[in-house]
């Protein structure tokens, strides 16, 4: 009987020790899992922030490019308007010059006709 009692005690102690070790291992595993989840969430948040930063940079670059394109278009229109005004002024000047030349030719023609008479 003593042997059986000793054996039962040892068995109970071994089971208790095994249960303690199992509980410690489970606790350690749960802590490692929680740490891993926290780390993964942190990395995900960092990746999302980096992606948002890149998106914001791309939007800023696109806005700057769009503003530059609008500025260039406005300058091109301004230059185009200036060219059109200059061309119109040149055409008016040339027409006035041709009118003066036509009047002089008419006067010369009249003078020639008057001399012939």
C-alpha cells in the first residue's frame, strides 16, 4: 500500500507540475500571439500611413502640374491675343498705307491727265 500511495503522490505531483507547465506554456503562447498581433497591427498602420503620404504627395504633384499647365495655357492665350492684336494693327497700318498710296496714284493720274490737256 505504501508503494501505491507513493506512486499516486508522485503521479499527482507530476500531473500538477505538467498542468503548471502547460498553463505557463499557454500563457506564454498567448502573450507571443498578442505581441505578434500588436506588431502586425502597428506595421499595417505604418504601411497605411506611408500609402496615404504617397497618395498625398502624388495629389500635390498633380495639383502643382495642373496649376502649371493652367498658367502655361493662360500665358499662351495672352501671347496669342497679343499676336492677334499686333497682326490686326499691322493689317490696319498696311491698309492705311495702301490707301495713301492709292490716293497718291489717283492724284498723280489726275496730274498726268491735266498735263495732257
